[in-house]
């Protein structure tokens, strides 16, 4: 399934909104095991994730999807 860049842009915006909603309702918590050394604080982790999504949103808002190319070459051994 190939999607247009505008659909991906819309999905990124929706993901950012969902993440904000989860954070606002206190439904995000960070793992407290020894593996999570980078993001122990929920508020900072959410801010970092939202900032990354914002970068992607800002970049994809300028993208356009070209139409699929039509095959013009013939198969090997065939004459067009």
C-alpha cells in the first residue's frame, strides 16, 4: 500500500495530538527498570517525543507525492 505524503502528514499530526491527550490525562508513565537510562522522567520524554513529531510534521507539510510512473520499457527479448 502506497500512501501520499499528505496522508503521512495527517497521521503525524494525529499521533502528536494523541500523545498530548495521553500526557494531559496522566496515562503515560516511564519504565523504571535499569534499561531506561535516557528518559526516566515522563514530562521530559513526552516533550522530546512531541518535539521530534513537530520536526516531522513541519517537514512533511511541504512534501508532495508524484503520480506513479508508467512502465515504458519492454521486457528483455520483446520488441515494443
